């Protein structure tokens, strides 16, 4: 997840999707959050509850290295500018 960790961007959906993908695939799927914001504490709790490995790397100036290492993209935001 790249962006501000705010409710409108629905970052928690990434954790729910990873939990479901882990169940379906039979292996753990992790989520990386490249950004910061007020939703971070709740996301950390949710990741623990869902048993999803979550990595919070904070704000990044160049997310391309993260894109190069992923297997899937999820865009849960309701809208973007």
C-alpha cells in the first residue's frame, strides 16, 4: 500500500485481502505500507488480529523498489485525485 494511511484510502482492506489470500493459497501473504497517517495504530492492531505480516516503512520518496518486489497490487481507495 503506497499512500497516506487515512480512512478514505481504506488501507485495512489490504490486510483483509491478504488474510483471505493466505487462506486460499495456503501460505502467508504479507502487506507493506509505504506511508504514514492516523490509521497506522489501528492497522497494526488489525494485522495482529488477522495474523497478517505487515511492514510499516513510513513515508517513502520513491516507491518503485517496492513495486519491483511485489506479486500483486491492491488499490482499495474509494477515489484518487
